[in-house]
C-alpha cells in the first residue's frame, strides 16, 4: 500500500470539510445534512474529506437491511480527494473511517452510499473497499439547468432554497417545472452500495455481481462513460 499507510484520518469541523468539498468534489456542492466529517492528512496537510450523515430519504433505504432501527444506518454522501495522495489512498481512508465509526458510534450497523454514474463514476472505490452492490439502474434524477448548473430534481420540491431561487411555483411538480424552463435530463446510472459494519446484519434487497455494471453499460470513471 506504500505511503497510503501514512495517511492520518481524523474528525474535522464541518466548516473545514465543506470548504474542501466545494473545491474538490465534482459537484461543487455539499450535502446539508452531513453531520460527521473525516479529514485525510499526509505530510501535515489535508488532502481528502469524507462526509457522512443521515440518508437523504431514509424511509427509502432503511429496509435494505433487516430490522434496521432509525439510528443504525449512515450514508457516506461526499468523498473528495485532491491529486496529492498516492495510489490506494481512498480505500485506505474509508477503512480507517469505518473503524472509527465502529469504535465511537457502535449503534451504527451499516453504511449506504450512492455512486453517480451520470457525472462521476460507477463506484470503483466502494468495490475496492468491500462494499456490496445492491442497485444499478438508470438515473432520472440529475438535470442540467439553462445556466449550466446541475441539480438533483429533489431540490425542486416545495420550500427548497434552490426551487425558490429558480422561481418554481408551488402548484406544479418538479419535473413539470424543469421541463418548462428548458432544463435537460442527464443520462446515466445510479448505483447503490452497502457496507455491513455489523456482519450479522442481513441485506434484504438483491445483491448484484459487479459484472452487472458492464452488462448494463453503466461503467463510468472520472466522468467518462465506458459505454459510449
């Protein structure tokens, strides 16, 4: 693993984490409900951030693992690294973060994360870190606005700040509004990965072989589609 073993992973304040994510994550955005942030340090400088929080729509994922209580699942919702870190750094950092969660938050039984196969990648790092693939499906959530900015359609539900910014009326659906202003749906896939911290937990949804990614033409690496 080389110098990756020298990386120090520790909890950092949200402000520091969010500044790094905005600069280095492909989306340029943070997830507002992130509540646990890890910084990844090498040579006395931070070169990576991993942010965790309650799943955005917990009711949709909590049943993925049998008998999950409300506080037993956490989502890895942002992962951003610069180019300084050596090979295998991401999987090393995830491994350390999981150990810290297991030690300091033993009530958390499993982690869920989603790979954005529309704009970023198909989850190479998750597969290298021992996550299980449970979903690989067409992603209809990402839209590009006329000004070039991209958002998940969920931020255009009523009372969301983004919806207000773009002048969405409350009496029409997100999809109807996006179509009406000439927004463009971004084609691609969304992949769901699960990591069982508690190995006695039972996954209730189908477990997919990693070969399913290429079979469905869902491969993507650093924003480049493998299925062109």
